[in-house]
C-alpha cells in the first residue's frame, strides 16, 4: 500500500487542545495572534538569562547600582528596562563569604522570568522543589557546588508576588574586569543559587 | 570543573543537557504559555489567580500518580488554562471539545502538505 496523501495526520491530543483554545480565544477577540508570537519570541529568544547576567555584572562593577539593587530590586531592574509582566516584586539576595542563597518555588514554579527567561525543567520538578528545602546541601553537591560547612545556607521560596534572584559572588581575579567581560561568567544556575559564578576555561581567551 | 559537568546535569536524568537549557520542548508548550500571559495582560485574571489554578492542577496530577518531574509541566499548564477559560466564561467545555473535534477533522480532510484550515473540518474531500 502506498502512503496515503489525501489527508494530513492529526497532531497529538495536546496540540489539538491548544489549537482549540487558541482559535476560540482569538475569534472571541480575547487574544491577538501577534501578541502571542511576540510573547513567545521574547521569552524564548530575547530574555534568556542574559538580562539577569547584565544586572549581576552591573552590580559587581557599579557599587551605587548594587546598593539600589539590594534595596529595591524591582525598581533597580526596571531602571535597566526590565519590567515584570506579572506585577510581581523582585528581591535580590547577595551571596557573601558567610551566606549562600538558593531559590526555589515549592508550590509550583514561580520564577523571575523578566531577568532569567523561562525556567529549566529541573526547576519545575517536584524533586527539586521539595529537596531544595529539605536537603539543600545535597542538591548543591549534585550541581557540583560544595560549600564550606561554615557557610550559612538560606533557601528562598518564591511566590506569585515575590521572586528572588541570587547575586553571586564575583569570581576572584576579575576585580578589574569590565561589565561586558564579566557578563558571560554569570550563568543562569548561579542566579538560582545552585552554582557559583566562576571563570570558565575559555574566559581568558581573546574574544573573536 | 569539567569533571563536574556530568553531575551538573544530574539532579534528574532528563534534565536538559545544555547549561542554559531548552525552553520549550514542543511548539504547543510555547503556545499554551503565551495564551496565559496574553490573557493575564488583558486583565482577565490576576497572576495570583493563575498561580492558584496551576498549583491546584499540579497537586491533582501528583495525587493521580504523576511523578511531576518537570517534563509534564506544560500538560498541567494546559489543563489549568482550560479550567480557567471555563471558570472565567471565556469558553465552555462543550465548545472546547467541539472545536478540538473540528481541528481533528480538518487535518483528516486536508491533503498532505496543504495548510490546515478549520473550514476543512466539515467538508468531505
């Protein structure tokens, strides 16, 4: 039997359900197709964790911005043009030699999208959500992050009104680096608090 | 550090391999995501309302045996979106089911390679 070309194989049930919702909501004028595309594009390609890295690198190089950021992160981040879509507040928690911060949302997966884009799969998973609170040091070790036992570990539970961003410690030896050069050192994971910001193997390579 | 690279990705076996992570696994996840943001921005529900519906959906899924490992997240998201669409009277359950059926027929009635349009749902080729 040859392949049947007079029909198109329907997609999965999930896809059909989304198509049903989308087409009805557009018809009823409740959503605009261009808005939908713009939202996807923004979160998928434009935000990523780059906004967050910008915020962190600026805080490392600009003491006044850092004070403002720790004082009122929502305001300080908005001054760079990053505004929350959900009307949530942002709080920045600073890692020091004595304190390490870790962010979780135990209830669902609230996440500071404005600065970090969309959350990774593991952040949304039940094991991370429960273990980050119960055994945070074990979770950190699985990410290859070992903290000195004297370092106090604080776990911040996000809500729909309050999101957290970790301000990681600036890696040693980068004190005179420019903001632009520092940005790539700030990984998404370091701003969730599961890793430290560190020099990668190619950080000292000349940029092409 | 390179020694740790394997473990960095290790909290759950299906965790994305690259450090910055894939964002949406499939296009429908992105569409479901954007619908919620768009409805919220239009003021149809507050973010708190949405978070409540979504977390209730996740709790329900867990109680029905979903391991809730993050890979089914957008399925819960979609279910919650259907619920809030109905409770806010944006559409009715029957209407959603009927529309889904129509899309299904539209695929069946459209020759391979042609764009799928809803109007094809009730026409026989």
